[in-house]
């Protein structure tokens, strides 16, 4: 499972240096179809809002970017389904709906989360790869 910043950094070769060695290895393994990294649908939504605010340029569109991720072997999009919503409703550590849904998706799928987000790491809510 990946957090938004980690996927965006991996998607931009100039930003690979922002990833930890472990995170970069995980993404590279997925790119070689040796692992599967899920991208929660909330990652796409958050990336869209970041793009709309002008802080990110995604060509041709965020939707096309999401489809491109989903078509790559080793990557898949995880929907925001009832299981994820149930987990979200039981986590009250932050008002950031994106973080809540990303954590909940990782918990619902019982997967570690690739993230550098300090509060997620410190929360202990999910195992973290970084």
C-alpha cells in the first residue's frame, strides 16, 4: 500500500531521492512485477486536489495517471469500499480524511503502508515501510 507522497515521488525520477532506500526498493520490485503495491483511491483524489491547486503537474490528467498506474504490472488501485469506511469510522486520530482512508485501506487489506508521514509512523496504526 502506498501513501500519496511516496507514489508521487516514485512517479517522478527527479524525486526518487526523496524516497528511503526501502521504499524505493519496494516500488522497483513492483515495477518488475515481483511485488504488488496497492494505491488507495484516496491517493488519486488527493493527487487530483494537489494538481488542481497547481502544486503538481499530471499529464494528460489525474484520471489518465490513475489508469496508467492501474495498468502497470505490480500496481493496483484499491477502492474505497464498505470495509475501508468501517475502519475509517473507528480511527479518530486525525481529521485528515485522506490519511484516514489511506490508513484504513492498508488495515482493511492487512498490508504495510509506504509512507514518510511522521504522525502515521508514530501512530502505530499500520506497519510502515520507510
